[in-house]
C-alpha cells in the first residue's frame, strides 16, 4: 500500500464517506477497508432518519426514551428499577440509554452509540469471510458477497437489540467453527444477557452441537424434515418452557408465546399481508435459493468434508442443525428472525466454498439458475435502506452532518413526496 494512502485514508473518509466506502468495498483487501466499513456505519448512524414507516419501530421508542430519562433524572437505584420495569432480560440497551441521558436529551446520540457497537461486529464479521477468499474473485462470488452484506445490513440498526445480537453471536461462532477456537464462544453465551434474551433459543442448537459434535448426515436429515413441518405445537412448547425455564424468562416471553397471538400470526402468514408483493417474497425467495444450495453442497462435498477439512465440516454441520431449529422457530411470532442468522451462516459457507473449492457441475448450473433470484433479493434489500437512509448519508460528510443532526429525512419520504 502506498505511503500516501496510509496517510490520507481518513481524510478521504471525512471528505466523502460514501464514495470512500465504495472504493474500499471494491478493494476489500486493503488494510483499512474493514475500519472504513465500521466508520461508515457510525456515519450512517449520525445521519440516521426515522421515516414515516418507522414511526412505530423500536428505534423511535429508544430515541424518545433518552429524552424521558433526561427529564426525570435517574440515579443508580432508579436505573435498576427502570430496567426491571422495562420487561427486558438483556441489559446493554437500557444501560446505554441511561448513560446517554446523563449527557444529553437528544436520543439521536444514542443511535450513534448503537452505530459504534453494531458497526464493529458487522465489519468484523464481513471481513472474517472476505479475508479468507483465495484468488481472483469470481462473478458469482461477488453476487453472493452482495447478499452477505445485505442479509443483516447496517440499516438493521433500526432493530438494535436483536440484530446486534445476531452479529455478536456470529462474531463468536465463526472462529470456533472454522478455526476450532472454543474461547470465542464466550461471545455467543453472553449475547442473550447482553443484547437480546431471545438468543437463549440460539444457544439450544449450539449446546446440542457441542454435546454431539459433527453429525453431518443426521443434521442434514433434521434440516430436510424441518422444511416440511409447518407449525410447532405451541401448547407443548409452552409447557416445556414453563417446566424447565427460569421464571423471569417465562414471564418476559409470555407475549411471544400467547396461543392467541401465535394463531393470529399463523393466519396472517397463511393469508398474506397487506405489504407489496416484492416485500413479501424477497426473503422467501432468498430462503428457497439458500436451501437449494445447502442441499447441493451436501451432495457435492460431504465425502471431502468428512475426511479432509474439519473447519468446513463443523461449519456445515452446525448450519444444518441451526437452520432446522430456525425453520421450527419461524412458525411463532418473532421466531422468523432467526432465519436471517441461518442465512448469514449459509451464505458465508457458500461464499467460501464457491470461491475456494474446485467447482462442481451441479453447483455451476444452480448458480446460473439462482442468479436472477439473488439479484431480485439484492434490489429489494437495498430498497429497504431508504426507510432510514438520508441524502446526507450519500452526499454529506461528518462536518455537514452536524447541521442536520436529528433532523434528516428518509430517502423513502423524499421520493414519495416528489
């Protein structure tokens, strides 16, 4: 790398973050690329816009919460009482809200803090995969990399708790699966208590995998069977949870497990929603393509993985096991979010195998068939960014963003207003 580039990459970023990010995404092997992604996520948070469609979202509530906490003032004892009454098990979001409220009543500063945390885990996970790519990047690999970045993208900051938990979980999981680093699993086990209690469910397949080890064929069978199970029995599920889970978990998950709510959710899924067709189907199409590739990977590489590459064997074994659990959880409210974690793991494996392994004819044929569907997913996933992306994110810089801080308008609202 040229000396001048080492000296001036931060200047480039402060002049125009968006174009600097594009450059480093294209040249992802450059030393500063990973941190440019992190910095841009923070900048995106600083130019964050709460669009009309997001007025009832979690992020809007978090922003208002800072103003409320700042007005009432709160001490340590009050913070503990406030956390207990919040209905949350995980602690980080409440702690961050209280700390920010000590310095400002503007909740948009909290979004910047979210961006710092989310951006760190996001950038590290993306480059964990990018750093392991060998040779010249193939066209289909580039397409898959788009999908990888868009599976749980930076604008999912809108749901800070769950999606940060997703990247934190992956951050601890990938080094264990690909390199055998057991110490990294500490990130997985603290995720439910730091970021989102729902990841207690993610610990179930992880614990089962740690107990049973690599059972690729059996996990694959479980994965295939899970595709044909339309609903789990919510009554039995609730009975098991009440019998074995701590009282605090059963109390604070009751709204998700309500039989009336589950039935309403399933009826809504079966009849379709009022959202536009592409918003309904882009994730389903992505799931179908991902599933097809997982089956093809198993049929193509299972013998090689069994005898030569323990890292990829662990990775695919866990993917089949976790994906099966995610399919089951997707039949209850909010459980479908775990499919994104399954997709993130699956696309990570697919990127590495399609780029680094000798190509197989069936995978090449499937790649050609899948290309238009993946492009469809990419277009719609990018479209969703408009709900929180502002013009300042695209054309501005850290200096100009100061003048519009907290008052940015979402691209979607601007376009609709034309």
